[in-house]
C-alpha cells in the first residue's frame, strides 16, 4: 500500500511560537503596555473609554488570553472578535492604521525583531479580516451598477 499522503488545499495550521521568555507573563506585559498607549491616543482612547467603562482588568485578561491563543496556540480565548467589533459603530477604517501603528511600536519596544515580526504579522492579518467584516461592501469593490442604475 502506498504511504503517499494526499495534500489538501487547506493551509497548514500556524505553529506555536516557541521562544524562551515568550510566555503568558511576557504577553501580559505587551497587552498592558499597548492598552496604556491606546487609552492615551486622542482618536482611539475615547472609543475604548465608551465601551470599557470602569475596570480594565477583565479586558486586559481577555486580551492576554487572546494573544496567548494567537501566539502560543494555548487555546484559552473562546470569544468571537467579529461580533464584538461589528457593534462599534463609531470605528472608521482609518482607525485601524492607528491601532496597528501603536501595536507595532509596542512590540518593537519590548521584543526582539524576530518575535516582534511574528506579533505584527498576526495582528495585521487579523486586522484585515476585521476590516473586511466591518467595511467591505460590493459597492466599494467596484460592483457593476445594477440595471435600474444604467442610463
Ligand atoms: C480600530 C481598531 C480597533 C478598535 C477601535 C477596537 C476596539 C475594541 C473594543 C472597544 C473592544 C471591547 C468591546 C467590548 O468589550 O464591548 C474590543 C475587543 C476586542 N478586540 Fe478590538 N479593536 C480594534 C482592533 C482590533 C484588532 C486589530 C484586534 C486583533 C488583532 C482586536 C482584537 C480584539 C479582541 C480579541 C477583543 C475581545 C472580543 C471579545 O469580546 O471576545 N481588536 N476591541
């Protein structure tokens, strides 16, 4: 019998990052630093203040779970980011560039270039899929006008 495996078109799952020192405590430090910067930002700060009133600790713990799941594949984050962002009606597409800029600065300040690169790649990919969910419309993608719109 042949032991050839049939490759499917499914992309390979990402490997967990196995770098000494990159553990939950380290990721928690990144998350805390990042949201300190976000809260000071004049565009993003007020958005977060409206949705996270009072105690930030539960959000920081949730975001640490999220980043541990993304980077270490530890699986503790069970939430659904898309519906959480769809309800943020005041967010504009341009806010994502600011978010990513602050995220990039935070990980570059706290990680080696290799580790920072992994965080940034994954943040950019997730940001793209959130932006698609929040802002993509066929009109914006250059849809042909409907028949009744034609002259
Ligand atoms: C303009 C950009 C963004 C804004 C303004 C924003 C804002 C927010 C706010 C206000 C919440 C809290 C929602 C709530 O608890 O009611 C939230 C949750 C969250 N955000 Fe973002 N976000 C942005 C981009 C991103 C990106 C790029 C990522 C991932 C790379 C991300 C990951 C998450 C996750 C995982 C949650 C928790 C969702 C849950 O409840 O399970 N966000 N975000």
